[in-house]
């Protein structure tokens, strides 16, 4: 499927995917395209003199407008939201309005930042924070006491960010994952660490009963920035803590591209036998089990490449604050953690799905959608409350995956609400009791994606996106056939591209994430003829 290591600069986002809460909460009465000049009144009681932004989020600017900030937000926390995307050149804090303006060093950096946060809303102290382009093209701050603190924080954070880069002792990081409660995969680590620069090579292994990785960046600056921001953070709430140090190695020697090792500069490498080769004397204790401490039989499934990373302790670096380091705000999980859902307890595999559209939902529709994240055993739409359904996954790991990725996503015009169910299984109707086809058993379905151990589907699990990955396309089917097929449901096809080396696979970009979700449901397993059934999944790439 999609190749990993996609840089932020290559990502594109449609403005339709950006969801901002507007209306009665809007604080700004006027529009201006001039540089914004800060006066002392904006942080005081005379807030009426402040002129800000009221506009759509689509017109690019170096200046970012940040709303709904916690009352006790610090300047460094706001700055750190932008650091993964480029240098921050100015800051304007409006604490009385729970808002801030951040100026990036380039419009491209600002576009990457707004694009990324439009799909993954950053969470600071359990509050979602909203980010969009400002109407102002640059910030001009005065020397008022209210702004001195902001400028001091900017100097401290950017200087520690830059100074540390110069002295990076190596481009190779050693990463140890402590308190490993949930599975962590090579692709998950790539997703996290690629926010700070180009990852060239990565090797994962188990040593001394700890899941570890060696990761090589293209530049020492990226390694330093990643260590600064990620050391001591949790991948998941309260667990999977990252401990990061510089390796004594100057380069990694990778011989195979598989789930244990990857060289992104050498796509031609064989997959080998999943045993990464490391020319390093300290690795003699390497054992093949990728997650030896994983608590579940389903540990190999790999968790989603989207994370809520939370600090376990204060940063040791000046300017970085313990609340929400910047690199981590970029990795907030759109589902479970954002909505405050608990992690699913071991053994719980049934989900309660609510706020469904009772006119359109069917067991098959939920089977296909939830089947992207695990093997669905049974689905039951509740007889008297057809806006609710129970979905039984094959294990708790897959249930967590589905809940994390699908919570809040729009299906048939309504955002899905997903919580763990108190039921341990979905009961089939008793013999002789008709339930109008609302309960379906899929335990023997041929459409399960994760039956086969080591299936590539495990490493290609991505959040819902507007771009779909198509596979199993027969030679006779051309681009226009597929574009026409996906248009028949009324959805908009914005772009299409066959894979250059393999015309059995393609990417198709729909008009919105919701349209992509409904297209996946409708066309996964569609018969294209010649004994080829179309395979559809979400892509992390864009066209």
C-alpha cells in the first residue's frame, strides 16, 4: 500500500476537511489584511479595541490564529505548537480572550501547520485547541509589559531549539519504550519521529525485555529536535513512555525492508525473513519478538499512527514547559483521547456505536467500516433504538483501534459516537425470533482483513482520510472506469492516480472525508470483473 516516510510538506488538505466552530462564540467584529499591531489594551480589560480575524480558514498566511486556549496557557506552550513545522518568528498572546497569534518563518510552514491540525486537533490540558490562518500577513508587537514575556519565551525556546541543533552528537537516536501496555510498531515510530525531519533508516528490536529502536535522521538538527521534544513523553495516556538518547553509531546498516527494519533510501531492498541485520556488538541479545512485553495476543496488530503524547515529567530544557511540548501537540489522537474515552480494558471487544442515521445504517455498512480496523464478528442494530448498534470485534486491541479512529467521524451526515459496551458479546436472536435482519453474524466472512498473521494490512491502518487506496484492479479497468464508478454514488472525485510500478493499485481522492468513508463502504469488494473484487482502504498519502 502507501509508502511510509511521507513528509509534512507533501501533505495537502482540502478546506472542507477543516472544522472550526464559529458563530456566537466568535470574538472578532472586523476584518483586516494589514499587519497586526499589538497594543497594551488587548490583554487588559479594554478588549473592544482589539481587531482580529473573522473569516474562513482557507487563505494562507504566515500568521496563525489559535483559539480556545486554556486560561493558564503559557507562552512556551503556544510556541511549541508551531516548532515541529518550522521556526516561529513572532508571538502575540491574548490571554483575556484565550487566544494567540503565532507567526511562522514561511507560508509553507504555516500551511503545513494548519493542514496538519485541521485533521488532528491538538489537545492542551484536555481541551481541544482550534488553529486557522490569520487574516494578518505579519505580526508587529510593541514593547508593552504584556508582550515582554511573550518575546522572552520566544527567545528562550527558539534559542534552545537552535543552539541544541548545532551540537547534536549524532544523527542516530536510540529509543527505548518503557511501560509497554499497548503495541508499538516500526510504522508508528516513523509517524511520530518524521514530524521532526526526514527519517532515513530505522530498526526495531527487543533487548533486555525492552522494546527498542535505532533511528537515523538525515540531519543532526532533526535528531536533536526530536530528542528535545519527545524524551520522556507517553505515546498513549499513562504508558508507552519514550526514553531517547543519542546513539554512538554514526549510521545504520539495514539489509531488509520489513516490519523490523526499514531503509527509506533503498526501496529495492528485499524483505528477508523479518530478521533485521545490525552490525553492532551490543545487539547480541536481540530476540525476534517485536513486542515481547505486549499484553495481548493481538499485539502484532499495531496501534494507529496517531497519538496523544503526554509528558511524564517537566522538561530539562529551558523554554520547554511540562504542559504540552510542541512536537506532541501535533500528534493528538482524533478519537478516543480527544473525546475523553477510556482505553478499553483487556477482554472487552464490543463497542456501542450511537448517533447513527436510522434511515440509512445497516449491519453490512458497519461491518465494512469497522472492518478497516479489525475483524468484525457480529453487528446488532438495536430494535427499539435504531440510532444505536453493537459491534463485536475479534479482540480488545482491534476494538480500541476502531474506537480511536472512527469516533467523531461523519457517517450519513452524523458524527459517530463510540464507547466500550458493557456487553461481552453480541447475542444472536433466538431461534424463531425475527429481528428484521438487524443482527448479523460475520464470524466466517471472507472479507476479514486481519485473519492472516503478518498480513500487510496490519501495517497499513490509517485514520479516515479523503484519499482512498484501491487495490486488486484488473488490467482491463482504466482510470475513467474507476472515476465513473466512484461518481455513481453522487460523490465528487477530485483526483486519481495509478501506482507507477503497479497498475493493480491506485489512489482516488474524494471531495471530503465523509464522502471517502461512504465510498469505501459502498465499493469495498465491488466486483470489477475477471474475478477481481476491489479492495478499498484509507490512505495516508494525498494526490
